[in-house]
């Protein structure tokens, strides 16, 4: 597949108006992506668990313009309130994808979104939010081209989502998704995420992720800026090679069910991500003192309990506590007794690996069939 494959050649009908609704999840990377080139192409492959409870539900209503113009026309509402400050990011997204969705300027869109998690919770909503919009737009295109195959639909949805937010490429399917070209993953691509098709050990089914909300504030350095700092990072080349090797090792772990090795890779990847931030120029630290307290508590508990609990981190202070479903009761008791005091207002979210995005509604309210 190349970018040209996602430019529609011909549509079988024109939709005058309609509506689509998608529920799209967030995801948590096990092998991290940090560093990119234009347009939103990863410098190294990554693999993630698709989450289940943490999702965005987006409804996109569209109506053909009565008077043609050369602008993107839309309004966006978040949890019932009009959000003018969200418009620049969506406009930028539309500009990037217009070549692949050439009908965008012919419509007025009304976008309504809501998260299953608090917007200020410190969980990045760009992956779930941008993938949900991309999926709605793909449903709109499929209404105009009903013969579209589901595999192409998912690939293009991931491709479009990536152009809004890199990690959003991993939020279309599940439970495990690889984004970035890797020799050992059939069909892998820098252009879109692919579901891991190899056999996965049962211990990784419905893997648990309890998200400890250490800091709900805005990050001092955005992920976009952090990625840019990798361009001249003294350890960038070594990091990209390390990530590729760790993905190879993770593929074997997922097949064999080696939880001890899983823990080693996942925690090393999390700490390496933050080490790259601390050694860039300018350097920065996104972890907070309570992040470190939680990590040490997890290490101590794992040593004493012999349970397979570990942590990972995104580009922020919050801690994702990962563990197999069969150890859920004991780990949740540990979290309640020893970790919640390190969370802001004692807030945390229980989640698990899920199966990807779900279409909740798709309807064409009026259409015109085109001649062949």
C-alpha cells in the first residue's frame, strides 16, 4: 500500500446529508514510539494494547453546502458545549487529509464528542478522539462507495487517524496493534496500524490496565514538541534500533506467555521513553515525585508477592499498572491499600485490553446516485 491507494478514484453516489457515530478507544504502547518525520511517520515501530473502557464517542452529522466555497465548514461540541478552541486542530487535520477525502469542502459538519474518562484526567484523548473522527469520515465515504471492503476501510481509517495524531493509528482495531514497518510483522506499515495476527498466549487476553492519575494538569512540554526534539538527539539512532529489537523480543513473549520477560521489556521501554526526554536539548522531566513513589511501591510489591504486576508510562506523569486478569483481585487490593494516596484526589481508572472501535450508527438521510 502507498499513499496513492487512499485517494478515491470514483464515488458511486453523493450523500446530501447523513450522520455517523463511532466509539473509538485509546491505547497504551508497550514498545514506545518517540520520534517522527513528516507526515506523521514513525522513526521506529511500536506495539500497543487497545483499551476498552477509555474511549471517545463521536457523532458526525454532515450536510451538503448550498453554495460552494473553498473553506472547511464545521462546528465542534465537546460534552454538549461548543469548543472554538478545538477548531484549529481539526482544521489542521482536515488540511492534511483533504487529498484523501476530496469532498470535505463540499459539506458542513457538526461534530459532537464525549469521553468516557474526564477530559482533564491526564489521559491523552487525541488517539481516541482523532480516530473516532476518522472513522466517522470513513463511514461517510463508504455511504458513497458501498462496495468498499472492510480491510480497506480499517487501513484507511488508521491512515487518516495517523495524520491527526500518530498514536491514533493504533486505535482502530485490537487487542494488540503494531504501527511501523517491522520485518517480523506481516503487512506492517509506517502508514497505518495493523492488528497483530500471530498466535498470542491466553495470559495476555483481557490484560488489565489500571491507570493511576498522578497529575491531571497540562504537560509542560507537549508530545509534539517532544517528538521534534528527537531530530537532533544524541541517542536517537540507538533508541530507534533498541525499539525495533524490543519489538522482536515482545513478539516472542506474546507468543510464549513469558510474563517475567514481558515485565522487563515494558518497564524498560517506559523508562527509556522518559530518559530520552531527560537527555534531549532542551531537556525536560514529565514524571512527578508521586510517579517515582508508585514505581518503587510496585517493585517492592512484586518482589514480595511474586505477582506479575508492572508499570508503563506515557509521555506524562500518570502510571499504567499492567497485570494479567487472573491476578486482578490481589493487585486491585494492593492499589487500593498502597497506591491511591499518590493519585490526585485518589482518582484512578480500571481498564483492560479491548477489541477496537465500534460503529454505533450510520445512516444516509438523502443521496443522489451518480451515473457510471
